[in-house]
C-alpha cells in the first residue's frame, strides 16, 4: 500500500505543546484533581492506586486533561506516551510531562499509536544520540512527523489497533502472570528443601514448621536430630580479600556490580574494564564457590554463587562475599541464603526506607538450619535439577513475551504507516495466525 503523507505534530494540535505544573506533590486530598506524574502511570497506561497525589483546584485548573489529550515524557523515560482515559477521572499533569492536544480534525488515538511505532522510537533514539542530556523538550516533540491518512482511515486504524493490541496484551499478561507463578514456585521449592529437607527429613505437620511459615521468620523448623542451627558466620568466613591500595590503574578487571546479579539468574553481567576506570566500590576479590549477597537494597535479592571466575574478577563492596567452610557444602549454602526465612531476616534487619541496607557483620549473624554433609549435597543436587527445569520454562515464556511484544510493535508500525490494509488483515485472521506461529516457534525451541 502507499505510505501516508506526514505532518509535524505541532501542526495538528489546537494549541502549542504544554509543560505540566511545576508544583510539589505534597497533597492527597481526594476532592482535588489528581496530580499525575510519570511514576504514577504503568506501562499499560493505567494509574497506580498507591501513589495518589492531588493539587489545589486553583493550581490544577490550567493543567486539567481532556478526552484525547496525549502526555509525553519529558525526561527519565523519554519517548513514552500516554493517552488520557476517562477512568482516570479529573486529573492534571506534572512538569516532567508534556501535553499534546490534538485537533478535532484528527483522531487522537491514531496519533497516540503513531507515537508507539518503531519509526517514532527510531526518531527518539536519534535525538538521544545527539544529546548528552536525556531530556526532550516540547519544541523537539513538536517536530515529529506524524503519518496522516484521511480522518476516516485514522478512525479505522485506531479501532483496529485498540482491539488487536488489547488481544495481544491479554496474552502477554497471562504469560507474565505465569512467570510470576513460576517464580513463586521456585522460591517455595528452595525454602521447603533447605528447611525441611527431602522426603521426610522434617515432618510436614510439625508445630514449629507451621509457625515458621506463618511469619516468614526463622524458627527451629529442623525438627530432627539430623539438622542443626548455626549463625552464618559459624559456617563461613566473609569479605576475606580486598584489592591492595597500590593496584595500578591500568590493571584490567572483570567487575561485577549489584545490578548485574539476581537470585534466579546468578551473575548476569560482567564488565571488562580497568581498575582506574572502575567505580571506587570495585574492591572485593572473589574465588570460585564464593556466595555474593547484596547488603544494599536487600529487597531486590541480588545474590549468587560464583560458578565461573577469572583471575581478575572483582565485585562491588555492596556485596557481602561469603566463603563456605570446609564442613559445609557450598552449593547447599548458596541455596539456603535464597530461602524465604533467610531473605526475611535480611530485610528485617536492614535499615533505611528508600535504600535499605544491612551491615555485613549483622548479616552473618542470621541463623541457618542445615543437615549432615550428605543430605546437604542431596538437597543441592535436587535444587540444581528442579530449579533448572523451572528456569527453562520461564525462559521460554519470556521468549514468547518478547516475540509478542515485537509483533505488537511491528503491527502498530505497519498499520499507522499504511503498510497493511487493516480491514483485510482482520478479516483474514492474520493476528490469530501470527500468535499461533509464535507459540509453535517457542515449543520447537
């Protein structure tokens, strides 16, 4: 099909693009207009229930949104766009958002979908590459060229994308929920194995076991002579090695930051850099078998066992580096610190609200329940096998989500640029076929 002509965004708006209210989010009066910030809007364009803020009517009046208004992120998540929905109620918008009020001669939904196309995102990326500041002004947004077919075609494409993307989003939502359930199952499996053992190591119905499950804390759940309780510091040493002060800045290191570690995937990111260019927190030396536990933002559960290592690997001082003693199976201990009771105690003893942290000396005072060495090994082998199976299902599900998201983006771009006839596309069931193909491709993989 023939590509649609384009016009700059500012030429299809009733008024210039407008910045939001430069006011502090300090009120929560439910009778006042809600004050919407970028952080209040979910990826799917819904308002969060737990972040309500409002503005006095006299301040909010000049920033109230109307049906069809489009909001654009000025900084932070630059490029993100949202379209006002009636269920939002009476709302005004904050200074890091920019409002585009599309002329009644055009369908604002079509413009919104154009601001979700790959053409638009390529334009945003080109802006970001030319600027050292992650900030897009209203004047810059106003220059984006929006494809503009006839109004009737705009309505048709907008209706099509509203319905088709909703179908795709529902499938994605179900898969995301599956990943959440798999993560819960994984966590429960780990906790059960390292606190109750395998088979009948610890009776399921013991009073102490039920008490532990009730509040998440550590109790004497190992109701068996085969199990013992010790503080972590009695089962391992910690933070044994640090880099010397006289290290050359030219020395190359493999640096692991807290953001590069997760409980489910282990060490995901290693940065090859020089000591001189690395952050000042790049100080802790590690060896194979060490266990990394983040002592900051502990709720993120950034922990992992070092399974592969180079002689130059250095980790952040934000980690407590645990080195298991000889009488403890390191793999078992690595699983034990991922259990719900241990994580609960770590978070419980963390200090701070927005950036909770725990001292390493306090972390190693947390108790660990453990059986004899042979049982430790059996539990570790069991968890290696079972979590790997769950992780494979999770990975396939995530691959499916990625393909669906890619297809969603492709469909939006093709529709708003006139590359497909949306009427024939829908009548021929093309979306159904593509969804089936994605599922078949994942199954074959």
